[in-house]
C-alpha cells in the first residue's frame, strides 16, 4: 500500500514539520478567533433570551437559517467584497459558529430548574445575580457543548480559509490539489482530522469536569 507508506513518510519527515506547525498554528488561530467573536455575539443574546423567555422563536429561526447557508458560497461572496485576505473566511467562520453557541446558551439557561430560580429570587437575588451565580454555572456544561460543536465545525471548515488567504492546513490541501500532489493533500486532511479530534477530546473533558462539579455540589 504505497500511499500509506508515502503518508507515513510525509508525517514523519522532520524537515516538513516546520511548515506543518506553522499551518497548524494559523489554523488554530483563525478558528479560535472566529469562535471567540461568535461567542461575543451569541452568548449575551442566548443568556438574555434564555433568562427572559422572550425571543425563543428567534433562536430557532436564526439557527436554522445560519445552518442552511453554504459556507463556500459565503466565502465566495465575502471574497468578492473584501478581496484576498483573512477577512472573508473569518466572517464566514463566525457566521458558521454562531448557531451552535446561541442554541446551546439559550437551551442551557432555559433548562435551569424554575424552582431554583424562584427560590433564589425569594432570597433577594437580583436578575444579574441569578444569571451570574445560578443560571450560568448550572448551564455551563451545555454551553461548553455548544463551544465543542462550534469549534469542531469551524476547525473542519477553516481549511477553506486557504481559498482567499494563504493560511491554515487548507494550504496543504489546495496546493496539493493544484500540483496533483495527493500525498500533500492527504497529509493536510489527516492533520485537520487529528486537530479536530484533539479539540473534541479537550472540550469533552471540560464538559465532564463541569458536570461532575455540578452533581458533586
């Protein structure tokens, strides 16, 4: 199986890892930046809607609409608007990450037991204290699950960043496609899979720890 041998040789080539690490760092950088910006937009909205109960239909509508948007189509449109560079893929990735974060935050906050909320209000908690000290801690595992889903989607899709910008592991895939170097394409694909797997393990571990902390308290 020659292609497996060639892939193994590519992944174990010490001289190639300087570029691999650069591409991995770039890939993580644009992915985390996209998720961070999406969180700044989605978390406050999800908290407000989950806490007040107003706008729940908005969550379903915007989540469904955003998930239906083709990422490559968005990237092409933004590429035509903003030109070559990181801005087009970053905006597309932010739009991709928002639905998971918004839905998870809303669901986590809304699922907090109402008896707990009413009891805390009776003890004199303000609305801000309810959110900060009761709802957010109890909803944390669900919110982390939203971050997990968003991060996996963004990391997988961030390969398209190389479509308008020379960044990320997608550069290996696009360059391999252009030069018909299929081992380079396969190497880039395997690295993306491994990166997504590690991030999935990390968020899964954090979610498990948070659940254990809640059940143990």
